[in-house]
C-alpha cells in the first residue's frame, strides 16, 4: 500500500513538474538562499497584483531555514494606511528541493528558479493558476546583480510570457521600510 502511494506520489509529482513552467535551480542548496535579501524587481502576469496596494507588492528582507527544513521568509508590505508592516510566511518544503508551498490568498507554490551568490529569481504561482509573480532579489548592501542574474531573470520572464510593461522596479519607488514607518 505504501509502495503504491509512493509511486502514485511520484507520478503526480512528475505530472505537476511536467506542467510547471518554473524549473528549479539544479542542485539547489537551501543554505544558499538564507540570509538578507532586497527585492529589486517584481513582475506579474497580472500587473494589479504588484502595483502599490497590490497583494503581492512585497519587499523581501530575508530568509531562514527552520529546523524541519521549511523556509521562513520575512518581508515588508505597506498596509492600507501606507505604513510598512513586517510580515513573514512559512514556505513548507516539498519533495523537490527549491520548491515550497504556502497559503496566501489561496495556495501558492514558490520555486527558486535561479540562485547565485548575489541574486535569486523567485517564482510564485497562485494555485488558481491565473497569477504568476516573479521576483528578482539581490544581496544587500550591494544592490547590483551580476549579468548571469539579469539573464536568468529575463529568461524566466519570457518563459512566463511576462512583458516589460508588467514589471515594477522597486529601486526607484517608495520602498519599505522607509523613513518614518
Ligand atoms: C487582475 O487582478 C485584478 C485584481 O485582483 C482583477 O480585478 C482582474 O480581473 C485581473 N485581471 C485578469 C486579466 O485576470
Ligand atoms: C519567522 O521570522 C520572523 C522574523 O525573524 C519571526 O518573527 C517569526 O517568529 C519566525 N517564524 C517562525 C515560525 O520561525
Ligand atoms: C492574488 C490572487 O490572484 N489570489 C488568488 C489565488 O488563488 C485563489 C484561489 O485558489 C484566489 O481565491 C485568489 O484570489
């Protein structure tokens, strides 16, 4: 019975993987995404999710691996009063290293598509399957991203069919945390 479930599980995992347009970073190591992060850009299949007031407009500040292998992601988000509020979500690890799931406005799948020493390209897919958000993260205090990071990010935007008009550059806009918040 256990074996049957296991094989059913892998068939399912295979089917899901096959359908997903978010490939995971080969040889993903959780340690590589731990520590401070700074969100440079947000991109989405539906722009309203990432503009000011949008539910996916987040400024990630860090990630920590918990004892059970889950991922604690901390970020700031502006509330309705314009104040920056610190929040976190727990990404539950899956059978695929680099893929986590969490609840936020429905079920989400987070995939680390590409990870380098100074960047991370993160793909968030809302299970309703009509929303994909892609984030480009950099390591503070240096906020530039090497050409391989930029390339991996652009490549993934094309893969997801997200055009440049659906990208928000957070480095030129009011950030969180900001002075007085
Ligand atoms: C985009 O999101 C907004 C707000 O959630 C929604 O009203 C709109 O219908 C969505 N557009 C598409 C094309 O899904
Ligand atoms: C996640 O990290 C935040 C910020 O460091 C902390 O406040 C929160 O307790 C952590 N949650 C868990 C479940 O570890
Ligand atoms: C922001 C967004 O589109 N959230 C959707 C995620 O998916 C759930 C259904 O699983 C919808 O209810 C949310 O509106």
